[in-house]
C-alpha cells in the first residue's frame, strides 16, 4: 500500500513543483522601492510639492530622491536621458509628437501665468503694450520661458522691438522692484512668495488678460481663470480688483519603463495631496488626465478609471501589490486542481479502505497455516489473532460509510478464530 501511495503522490508533487518553477519565470521581480524626481529650483512650488510626496512615500518604505533643475525643459531632458524616474513639467512644453520616451501620469494643479509690470500711473490692458519695454520671461530651460515666449510671439514682440531677458524669478523680481526692468513673466502657484510679495507692492501692477478666453481657445493646454478681488488676502484686499489670468497645469511624467507598482503608489499619494479644494480648483478636480499634451501612461489610465483594487482596499499596499504580481501562479494551480479534484474522492476511498485491507495480509497467512499447525503452535496463533482483534479496534478508525468493510474484516477474523478453536478440540 505504501509503495502504491508513493507511486501516485511523488509524480503529482513533482508536477506541481515543475509547474510553479516554469510559471515563476514569467513573474516580474518586485521593483526597487526608490523614486528619483526632477523638480525646479528649491524656491519653486514643484520642489515643495515633491517634499510632500517624499514625506508620504517614505512612510510606505519608498526612498525618494529629489533633483533640482532650471524647470520643465531641463526636466524633460533629465527624464529622456534616464537620469530620473519622474519629473514635474508644465503642460504644453512638450507633446507626444516630440518624444516617445515619456508618458504623463497626472495633471496635478493649475499654474497661473502672472505678468507683473511697474506702476507708472497707467494700466496695461494688452500684451502688445509691452512693445519697447524691458521684459524678463524666465530662465532658458524653464516652462515660464517656453510659454512666455509663445505669448510674446503671438503679439509680435521680440528682441527687435523690445528687450527680452532670461532672468530667474528671484532675480527678475529684484530688478523689477529696482526699476531695472519694466515687466516680468512668471508661471507659479498663488502660494509663491514672489507672487505674494509683488501683489502686495503698490509700485507693481498685475496684468489682467483681457483676452484670456481667446488664448484658452487658441491653446488647448491653457485655461482662463479669474482671481477675484480680496481672494489672496481679505484683510489686505489682495488683489484689489478682479484679475483675468491664463493658467496651464503642472504635470507629472514618467519614463516609459517605470514600474507600474511605483506609479500606482505614487498616484495614491498624489491624490492624497491634490484632491482638496484650492483657490482655483474644486474638490477632487485634481489630479486628472485632462487636456494633456503628452500621451497618458496606461497604468495611470487604469488607476484614474478604477481607483484602488479590492486588494489595495483590504491589505497594505505592498502586500496587495505582491499578491497581484503573483496571481499568475493561479494558472498552474487551477490547471492542476481540476484533475486533482476529480481524483480526490477515489483517493479518499482508497486511503480509508487501506486502513482496513492492510490487516488481510497477516490474517491470510494465518489462515493458510492452520492445516499444518500442531497443538502448541495453534494455541499461539489463536492468541495472535485475538490480539489482532484488539489492535484493529484501537488503531482502525474509519468514517461510518466504511463500517461495512470494517465489520467484514472482523467477521473474517472471527471465522478464522472459530476454525482454529474447532481444530484444537479435535486434537
């Protein structure tokens, strides 16, 4: 019986091991829990936002490295050169036509384009009125430079009829306050210290885009936003009038081969940071995949469409991710379980009956030896078979459905016992 059991179980066990070994070759290894993010300068909103992500992600045991840069254009270069995994860029600075190495995973908040100019006693209503002025449009490599240059180009402003500088925001602010330049462009959050300082300064005016709607129709990545009087600070009444602003959005992009699992956990934290109501956005308006000029990452599309998986709702993220990654092992399991389940009942029957039938070998030997046994040998064998009955009652435990076979065994032993007693009487 034991030999028969091993002949059946060992091949099944080897088949299971082989199936899992072959399947394991198709399972992707767990990603390294590390993300490198390209931001702007340390004074910019991108850097502050990355610090929020870092704090949340490191609670999930994900190491976050932050790499500073001049802005969106430089960030695009960093990610294309595979020096970073994730980057902040300004929507519209690059399109899918210009690259196939990066994909967008989220639009995270509005970034207004602010135009500040010196208060010289008159109001500027149109960008074209900046002709002949000294204008700073941000550093080369920044999103501000890219967008500002386009706005000026649309209004036929260039170095031929004006003086255009590429200063950093902090340098441009200093020169504007010291009357060294006439105007400056900056793409920044309303929380930016530079923006707030300039809004508070009575010697500086904030340009209101009279044709904001026209720009937003011309460029799909631009939105027309209205900043209402007193919105920034009711006590100081900042701004002191309604202002029409143009705004792009801050986007997160990743390299093509970036881990799907890291994308999901990053988006969970992005949602946690940006889903709240803001000055320019409603609750849950961000993050989204709306009006992106880059192609969206497939895993990001799935996440925004379906949200957290049921595994992520039940387990901590990395446990859920590991279970999800190992789901391919269900294929060999299901394949093997179908025949195993079909054979389970016969195997169960065999195992129960083997408990009974194992006694028959010894009982049969005793029965065959009865005709040749002498009186003293017969008495010994009789004691032996009586001991069998005691051992069987103690050791052989079977379900009620197999009690028929059990009692048949006892009946056969009893018949042999009677044979032996009958022969003893005759000797």
